[in-house]
C-alpha cells in the first residue's frame, strides 16, 4: 500500500469541478435557459397587464363615459417591450423564421461553414440594432410622454436591451460548437445526429 501511494499526487483533480473550463462552458446554456424563463414570465405579466388596461379602459369608456388616460401609453410601452423580449426568447429557442432548402442539400462541412456565416451576419445586424437603439435612447430620454410622463427613450431601451442580449447569444454560438448551444426539441435531435452546425 505504501509503494502504491509513493509517486502519486496528494490531491487528484476532480473531473467536472466548477473551476474547469468545460464546466463553465456547459453552464452558459443553463444561464440562457434561465434568462428565457425569466423573459417569458415578464412577457406573460406584461400581456396580462395590457389586457387588463385595455379591457378596463373600454368598460369605463362605453359604460361610464370615462377612462384611464394613461392606459393607452402604458399598453404601447408594454407592447414594444414584449415584442423585443419575444425576439430574444425566440433566438434562444432557435425559433426564428429560416429558409433551409439550400442549406439542407449541402454537405455537412459546407453547412457548418454556412451556419457560421449566417450567425456572423445576424451578429452584425444585432450590433447595428444595439448602436441605433443606444443613440435613440440617449437622444429621446429627456423627451417625456404627454400623458404618463415616461421618457420616450424607454421605447428604444427595449431595442437596446434586446440588442445586447442577442449579441451575447450570437457571440456564444459563433465561438462554440453545437453541443454547447443548449438547443432543445426536434431541431436539436436532427442537428446533433449529423454533427452539423446550428441554423439560427
């Protein structure tokens, strides 16, 4: 027993420890999944608030000849945020509309290259969205809505947040292989079966 222990390190590294780079990489898809759930919950709450505001305002207007003046602007703000946050969740789930007729007929190696190119183009579009939304947010932050008093820049802040989140997601997909992307559902099965790249 003494001979066996001689020459062996006192502490063996534990596989799958939290400090290993691989374990850190595998945690990123879990972060994106948690982000998706949080955004989905916020969108549900925003939709419920929109429905309640519009319904109550209609009842007050036609039933009591009054209304909540702020409900129109609040519903508009919430609708913009729901739209952009929905775009982020769709990107995480890889459910954005895509036409794959040409890509499906390519060899696996060519498709992997094409997928990277498509992801790079999407990243460029998100960077433009990020820059434009940032400029508009700063420019319109001092302008207040006439009824609610909410800065008009809040409209463009939704695009800024979506641009930041989608840029991070696309950077992750551009720099990592498919098994780390956290794709779920039938699409993940189809893609992982031939080890092809993801098609955003």
